[in-house]
C-alpha cells in the first residue's frame, strides 16, 4: 500500500549537515486592506482580520470615502473601483448616485 507522506522529506542543507526548519509554515489569519488613493497619495485606509463583505464596504464608504468627496465635476468626484462583488451591492451604488459622484 502506497501512503503519501504528510510532510515532505526533501530539503536542502550543506553537505554533511541535516536540513532544519527555520520558520514555521503555519498560515496566519487573513488580513484585508481597503485603501483610498488620490493623486496626492493615500488619504485613508482600513485594515481588518478576515474578508470584507458588502456591509463592511458600505461602512468604509460612509466613514472614510464620502467625507473626502465632492459632487462632479469638483475635486475628488471620480471614484474608481475594480470589479469586486462587494462593489456591485445596491447600497454603495445608491450612495454614489446620491452624491453625484462619477464612476467611470
């Protein structure tokens, strides 16, 4: 019976010395960062353990993004987001529409 090994027995070390583990391969808890970047640089950000969902994204918009924006065509009136699922939630889109921000 061929049973695969859980830990690899391969490694590298100088000739005549045993291979040793220097750092643990244990994964740490996931971190997520949500930045606000303008032509002036980073102006706001939030870092959390875990992943963002729609509600956390809406809270970030309300507390970190919207206070920094102005209606189009004013300064900081264009909001660029990638195609992440949380960006398509109805509440953020309504917030953006009500503030007359432009999303290209």
